[in-house]
C-alpha cells in the first residue's frame, strides 16, 4: 500500500498575547520608575596641605565636639542658619570657607554643608586646620 504523504502545515505561534504582555511590562516600568532631579553644590575639596587663609569669605570652623566658630564668633549649630541667611541675603555668591579640625566626623561636615546649601550658599570651600 502506498500512502500519500500530506504536507504538514507549520503552525506559527500567536504573538498577540506576547505583545500584550510586553506592552503591560513597559507601562508598568514607566509608571514605577521615579525620575530624580539631583540638586548639587559646587565644592572645592582640600588639597594635600592646608591652603593659605581665605580672604573676604565667611569662615566657618567646625570643632569635634559640635561647636562652631563663624568669623571668630563661637556659636552652636542651631544659630548657624540664621547667621547664614543674614550674610547671604545681600550677596548669595559670597565665598564660604569651612574649616575642619582633627576629629570632626564626615556627618558633622555634611550637616554643616546642608545648612549652608539650604540657606542659599553656593560658593563653598572645605579645608582642614592642623594644630602643631
């Protein structure tokens, strides 16, 4: 007996469901992604040696115990915001020099930088003071 061979039809997969799923995934990722606009401040980091004194700048010295000396006037961190707003009100581009002493933590420095930024300061230089 001689049987006739029938040609098989190749089935193509139905891609409609796959396209729907991909579209849903794209929509999900677009809606769940947050676009963060980062605000930043120009910062001059210290070099190898302590630089010469900064002329015509608001000088902030941070001590390890948390006290501050702003233009040779000791104060607490709570007073700093008001002083910065007063000084930066007339000239927001005034230079601000922040000096750290040995033992000052990074968190202390960052909190002072935050205070300066929130008060409107943009021109900041960080340096260290070494005692001999």
